[in-house]
C-alpha cells in the first residue's frame, strides 16, 4: 500500500514507519523539516530508503502547508493515512496551541484525506479521553465532563470530529495508554511518563553516590495504584492489524489487560538502577516530607492524576481483533518490566 503518516519522527511514528516499510509498504511522511528524518534513515537498511517519500508540511497550516502540485500528485495515490501527530503538553498556558494541533490539525488531516481520495484513516488518540472517570469504554466519551488537562480534552474533541467523517472516509481510532519501550529490547526514544520517574530516580542515585551519606529519598507515588503501561511494539501490532482488519467506525484500546501496580514498577526501577535508597510513599504522608524531598517531587507533580488513579479499560473490540488475527495479547511480567528499565539505562 501507499500510506501517509503524520508524526513520523516521533517515538511511536518512527516505530510504525519501520514496521510498515518492512512489510513492503511505501510510506509518505508529513514532516516540517527533512533534517528530522536523519535518525529514521539511519535506523533503516539502505535498501528500504526508496520506500520513503517525504511530504513537507505542517499541521498548523491550511491544507497542512503542502504545495498544491504535491497535493495533486497524492490524489488517488494514498490508500490509508495514520494520523499519529499530536502535541503532548499538560501546560495550561499552552492550551490554545494544544487545541490548534490536536483538534484543528486533525481537521486539516481529515480534509486532506478527502481531497486526495484516501480510503482509510486511522487516528491515534489516547486512552485518557475519559477525563476523571475510572472506567474507559471503547466508545466516544462525552466532551461535557471534567478533564485532567487540555491535552486529554483536545484529544476527546478530536475523536468526535474523526467519527463525524464516517460517511466520507473509512475511519477508526486506536487509543494507546502510557507507551513505554519495546517489550523485547527495552529500547525507547521518549522522555515522558515512566521515563520521567526513571530520570528522577537516576538523578537521586547520582546525588547519593556523590554525598555518600546513606540518605533515603521518598517519592510521592501510590504503591497499590496501577499504571497502564503498554510496550511500543504492542501498540504497533494493533496499528498494523487495524490497517488490514480494523472495522470502520470502531475504537480500539491499546491498553494493558493486567497493568502492574506502581509498587511492582518501582521494584523493577530499584533493581534495574541498582539503587535501594529511594522509596515511594502515599500522598497522605506528603506533610512528612522534608523541604528537600518536596522539591525533588516537583517534577512528578504533572503525573499526579495518573499515579493516583487506577483505571479499568474495556478491551472487547481489541480482544476480538487479536483473536480474529491469531495475535497474542500483551502479558507483562516482572521480567519485562526490568527489561524496560534496563533499556532506559542503555539509552
């Protein structure tokens, strides 16, 4: 197939490109700058480079900033579009930019899809469009409830927009939870989610090694809360399956059926970083922290709503897709978690 991808230079997009070119597809990558593709080319065999076609453009611009003659070239050539590009920011000061990229940018992609007569559009959203609820269903969530941040809200509105195009395009939505490294290699090219915690613990270890005072550092993380971590290769599997077998108008949760508790995750972090002078404590004990510890916890404040709330995700559509294609579901264990942590250390 000929497949157009937005967000191809991101962590998820890069892995998706690798998968698709290895399956003999031709990929058309919407990028603002060709320089961002250097790392992608370096990680692909030379013989695959000919399958990559660059389309310069920008989600913030009308018609995605693609030149008119290029749009004409794409007309009738593109079989499917993966819209993976998004602006992941929890900063309320960037609310307008978040909506411009995640909502209005999605509208520009949908309009381009119509203009170039693409048959299928797979929209990559997030499992956290459910706002402050604790149960997520594989249906559109209401836009009329409280959201944790503007990012979640913008993605929820974008989902409604995508589904409103069902009479004009074959659209479906894949909702990943918290994406982490490859389950087999541990490799990851991201600094978000789990990796924010890993960076914090790594810095504490360096401080401890320097001070040599045996101090134990406390981080505010609820031990028994589960965090829905999903390896990037599992998400890519679902994205690839949705290209061939995904049902139009359907939402698929790329989530972990048995997510680990924060306690289990932290045990892997302690073992992987070989650092026992750090422990996690409940937010109920926040007043017991020293001023130094409170400062150390500030970088984790942005993840507070995610570290303190266990969410159950319905996966009936996903499980059906996996069963129909004889694809194994995700089974995360302590060994896999440790491999993920060790992958962070290597990188």
